[in-house]
C-alpha cells in the first residue's frame, strides 16, 4: 500500500481543523490557492472596484493598493501610481 499523497494529507488536516467534510476542505483549499494565484493586474482591478463601492477616491485607493501589494505573502513588484492607474484605465 502506497502512502497518502501530500494533497490528501492537507485535505485531512484542513477537514479536521475546520470540522468539515473532505469535499468542503478541498473547496477551501482551492479558494485559497485561487486567491494566491491572482495576478497583480486582477488584484488591482478587483480591489479598486471594491474600494470605489466603499466610496473611496482614486487618490486614496491607489495609495492603499501600493501598501497592500507590498504586504502580500508573495509581494508584487513595486508599482508607481501611474502604473496602477494604467491597469485600471489602460
């Protein structure tokens, strides 16, 4: 009998930690991986739209995004305000 695959170990760990089914644990893991696989451009566009819905102005949003991008687990490259604007408006 072969040992469990690392992914199976992770599913069991998450399922046990959250007291959920293995299927639900797989969904949680997939959602987390999707979050960390999001491109910088997609992240900037998504967060810009979210911040606009909260009533923030572009000047505030772009400054906030610069800080958020630098604090991500795998930090994005340092982007200027101009580069951020270009991602939104082309």
